[in-house]
C-alpha cells in the first residue's frame, strides 16, 4: 500500500481540494479567504454559515484526516 492519494495526503484531502479547484462556486468562496492566516479554517466557517458541511462526495469539510496545511497552501495559491 502506498502513502497518499493522487499526490495528496489521503482521499479526503484530495477530494476537498478537487472540489475547491473544480467547482466554480467553491473556488470563488475559497479565493475570498486566501489572504487570511488560516484560509482553510475560514473557508470551512464560511461553508458552515451557508449550511454546506461536506463535499458533494460526502467528505466532511472538518474531517479529522484532512491535511489542513496542504489545503491552506492550495487556497493561498489560487
């Protein structure tokens, strides 16, 4: 068994990154938070306010296995 999933720490991290990078609405939501100190945490709070708790593939935005550092970096690079 190999570590990681498609270059990401695991499936959950890959799935969240995939949706943020490929869904226009999620992409634009994430861009709004790219300059804050904890962009992914801010993104999750924004999604929670909208009632969105998971990706369309049912991966929770607050899944404990997410690589938050990698998601922060991805959002900062949008």
